[in-house]
C-alpha cells in the first residue's frame, strides 16, 4: 500500500469523541448558552422536522436573506456554514495552499491553527501584551510574503478580551492580506465592525448562532465579507452543508432576538459575579466581554490539570488550558452556567483552592510558549 497520508496530516493531533453525558453534570467547558432556546425556535424545529425527507435549501438562501435584514449586509456578501467552525475550514480550503501562513495572536481559538495545518499551511503565533490585549508590532513583525490570513477573535476565546475598534482599523489599514474578525461572542460584547466592510474588502467577519442564540446543537454560523471572498468560500463548500432544522431554527432565532437579549443581561451579570467570587478566593479572573471567564490559579499552587480533575469528580467540567499556546499550566476557563450551577462551582473551588501566596498573576500573554 502506498503512503496515503501527507506529513502535515500525520502531524495533526488525534481527536477523541466526548465521554457520554452523565445525569446532572455541570458543563462549563464549551461556552454554551445555559438556557434552552426560545419556544419559537423549538416550534420552528418541530415544523421543519415534518420535511426531514427533503434536502435543505442549497447555500442557505432563506437564512442568508434573513441575516441580511438583521445585519444590513448584502445577501451575496453572506455565507452560512455548519457552525462558524465550518467557515474557518472553508477559509483554509479557499485561501491557503501548502506553506502559506496564517497569523494568530496567542492564545486564541484553536481551530484556526487546526484547519490551517489540515491543508498544509503554517500557523505563526504572535505574542499578546501581558493583559492579553493585542500587540500590533508583534503581529506585523510576523508578516511574510506567505501571510494569507490574520485571525482576530473579538472578543477573544479563551481570554474574553475585547479588541478596540481603532485597533482593528489600524490593522486593516496596514494589512494586505485577509483580516478575519471572529465575532462569535458579538451579542455579549455588543460591538461590531460590520460597518467597515464597504471600506475594507479584505475584512471578513464570522458570527455564530451557538452562543447567545443557544443553537449550539444545530451548528450554524455565518461569514460576512466581500462578494468575491464569499463567492470563493461557496466554491469550496458542499451545497447542503446546513440542515433544514438548523435553517428554520436560526431564522426563528432572528425573529425572536428579544429572547436572546433577555438572557444576555443575566449571563453577563452572572459572569461578573463569578469573576468577583474567584478574585475573592485569591485567583486571577481576567476581564471578559463574553459568556466565560479565564482564570489563573497560580496563587493557589494548584495546576489547572489538578483543578479540572478535582472538579470533574464532582461532575463539574471546566476547560483546562495547560500546555495551550500562550497560556501557562495554571490556566482554566469556565463558562457561565445557570445560577445554581455557578454557585456549586464557586463552592467547589472554595474547598479546593487554598491560597498559598499573594503573587500577582503571571504575565502569560507574552514570551511564554
Ligand atoms: C472564537 C470562536 N470562534 C468560533 C467558534 C466556533 O463556533 P461554532 O459553534 O459556530 O462552530 C468558537 C466556539 O467556541 C469560538 O469560541
């Protein structure tokens, strides 16, 4: 048998299926909306299920028209994918070939690097400032002739850090490659650079229905960019990528934006309550404009691996970022859950974490890894 697998695919890390769900588990490791979706969405899903024997609309025509009304962006400047994850895959397929580079300010969302590696591209990490804000000099020092895409998550995952609009403009003014601004957590943050699309054709914005709208199970995200870039994304896509139920649910979610708004305010105040409680325990909770909080437990002397394992014993799941590019072994992230879940998590951490020193949080945004 010939060797079928390119070296760059062999180098990708192995992936695993999630463990089966356990009753009453508290899942704070995926940045999900803790509440089930709006009743209108659930009804739309039931109605769409009646036509499950029919393929969905190809290239998401109806949903793109509805997103166009919601965002003010033209229909042919919008692509809809199976989660924004899939749009990140299309970006790699459409714009990267073997040896091309993407720049990612570290730490950031892992899937930019995975999708780049999967097509033989190279991820070049740029350090952030110690408080996780962007360092524009560090970013532009990484630009080469092979740079194709710069990924800016605003706000960033896993840090929760927002990017000031003026910085995005400064980046767009200097960049002669695609600048992807990932606004996955847009509805929590409230800011956008959608209005910059007409001026900067090399800007492409990603959004998701998985977070504020509570449709994570259905996998719907969208991209907004120049007509030309959106056309190329569609060329590398399958026609029926987004299913009929997902289309119906996302359209309904936009018809019922009030539902999302009513949840967002509570989630943001819970987020700030959790951050304060963890700071009171002596941990460092980084300021966040999302539905999650990045925590550094160095002051407790316990690593994120130890903390995540101890919480898991109590059926509480948080994300362990030990070994992650741009973070140290004391970093973990927790999403905002239902108030009683947040209380249980804070109580568990109270028992677990005994502060042994009052060292300030490390300056992990730069220099490390
Ligand atoms: C910054 C960022 N971008 C994209 C995604 C993918 O979202 P989706 O569920 O739309 O694929 C996530 C998911 O956590 C994320 O945090």
